[in-house]
C-alpha cells in the first residue's frame, strides 16, 4: 500500500504522466502568449472534435474560475442561479458568485444531489418580479457533489424544463469525466442539454486548469465575443496558456493501444476503485456496522459510521467528514478515489476501516 495515499479528494492525486509529458512537449522555446499558441490551437481542435464543430473552449486557471466566468456570462447583474443545496457554487466557493459575479444562488433541496424538473417551479414564479433575483440560470453538477450521476434521460428532462421556463443551463463538470464513464457515454452526451460547461481537468489527472466551453450553438457568436473580455476581467486569463491547454488536450485526445482516451481511462479507474471500496465494505453495512448514505455511481463513497472509528482511520488516511451522522456519536464521511488509487490502496483502507470498527464496537 502506498503510505501517502489518501481518500479525501481526487484533487490530492498526482499529475498523470501523459499530462506531464504533454506539458513538457509544450515547454519548448518561445510561443505567443495569452492563447495565440500552438498548444491552444490544438486544444481548440480537441474541443470541436469532442463537443462538436460549433463548440468553443476557453482555458481558465481553476474550477471556481470556470464556474464564475460561466455564470456571469449567462446572467445579467440582477440574475439568480438555481442550484442544488449541495452545489459547489453554493457551499464551497466562498460566496464567489455573489462577491465576484454579483449573482444570487437560489438553492433547492436535494437529498441525493440531483434536481427534478418539477422543483424549478419553486423559483419560476419570481420571473418578472423586480423584488426578486431573476432565476435566469440553472446550474447542475454532473457528477454531483454526492457522487451520484444524472442519467441521460434525467438530464434531458431537467434541462428541457429549464429551457421551457426561459432559463439557460450551466453545467459544473468538475467530474464530468467520471459521470460519462459511469454512464458509458461520451463527454458530449453526458453534457447534452447544457448551454455552457465548466469542463474539469484537475480531478481527472491534470496539474491545474479547467475550461469554459460554449455548447449552445445559438450562443457561439455572442459569448464567443464576450468571454475573452470576461475571462480577463475576472483574472482567469493565463499568459502562458499553452501549459493549461496542453493538459486539457492530453486528457481529451491522448489514447492508449485500445484507442481509449485518457479522460476515460482515468475516470473509469477512479470509479472502479470506488466500487471496489464499497464492495469491500458491504459486509460491514449488512452487519449494521456502517451505513452507505448515497449510491456509489462515480468515484465517491459516502458512509455513516461511529465517529470514534472514523477518527481512528483518519490517523493513517486523510478524508473529510461531510456532516454529523443521524445516530448519536456518528459522522457521515466522504471517501474519494482518484485515477492513481490502486486496488492495494483500497484494500488497505478497507482493512483499516474494518479494524477501527471492530475496536470501536469492542469498546462499547
């Protein structure tokens, strides 16, 4: 077992060697700054190949940047953004939509991270009311913050409902690769219905860098004109953009002998390791020693277990508590797997959880 492996976040993982090699290849001599370089031209071609000839991509530094640029592009100053109560933009970006974008997040309850079309009616009645932030954008996360995945049918129904209400749809695709791999779909299929996409790279094997991708053909000209200015004014324009572009291009286009692209290989492996972890812990769940709180569809496992056991495991492996458990003295934890999580890592972690639960139960 790798003694430095952790299950806190896929952000903890190292950079994939193929991504590092792409950066090294871009690191040759001088090239034009701010995106007028060969690596970014290759990225542009990769976006068109992946999402369609009408799609346009704009590399940015990070996921929060991608989300804020996207939401500001889709919203007037008086706009509101409808999202799950668990959305990253609502809980984990330090109020950036409000502080930077001047937008208001309009949360909806979501036990498993997914929203249903009929929930949009909660805010639809505010359209036209000058006293209320106007719900002009729906932001969905695929895969969700709780490790669940919208089916292609669910996403189609939700985005159709939003469009019928006059909303535009933003997709937080920090883990879009994991969702697509879980669905057996392409990235384009997993993002279908969204107008603007925050395309994740860091959680899928990149060093840094995400992208804002225009998916709606009717927005190509207007947002294609506006986004360069918005990206600069929000401090998301990189001078040496070639290094971000090279990473994303590698994820989209680097293939192995089977022709499987790197994004899919990395995401499929991370998902498989989460499934392996859940299966290893299933006997404990059946015995009532712990409880799975969410489906394991992508690369996350959510469990409730005694806090004493969680703290004991944490002495050797980092992971995050999600929220207090439903039972006294318990906690809900999130365990994440990454592209470089190995079967031995999973088995060692599962053994540590099993041992901690045995000791916690023995101390009762």
